[in-house]
C-alpha cells in the first residue's frame, strides 16, 4: 500500500498564526513547523489524511505537557486547515504565515533553545 501524498505542504520553519500581535512578544502565536504526519488508518475523514506536526514557541498547553510528561509533545492539525485562508474584518489571509525576517528567526531560535 502506498501512502496518499498531500497536494501541498508548507516549508519547515517558523510561522505566525493570524492572531499574532506584532506589538506583543516576538513569540506570541509563533510556531515551528516540524513535518507532516500521515494518518495510519484507511477510514479517515476527508481532509484528515495528513497532519501538520508543529510546536509552539510560547508556553502553550503542549509545551506544558512536554514538561509534565518528560517527553517531547507536539501539536498536530489537519494539514488542509493549516494551509487554508481565513477571513477577518472582511480581509482574507493565510491562517499561518511563514516568518522570513532573519532577525525574528534568530530570536525564535534562541527561544527554542531555552524551551526545548
């Protein structure tokens, strides 16, 4: 059996959720994309065959779970949901936007090194 391949995937790296507040901390609503998860069952709901595996760059619940369990924990979201656009205040934009600013990326790498 071959795995069904997703139609599109994001690049590995850091992203902001659309709720990110640029006037707040650099890591608010910031996430690191780690990879793609494939559902192991044949009877998945449409759109849930693939998941995006990522982790927060702030002390969200999955970060706290990692500390409590003593093992790495990650968020998983249906890939299509990660890739979709949202509408807010009459404007449409990506739910998650890749961070390309080298200075912000360096700051997030430092935060990652202390968190994980």
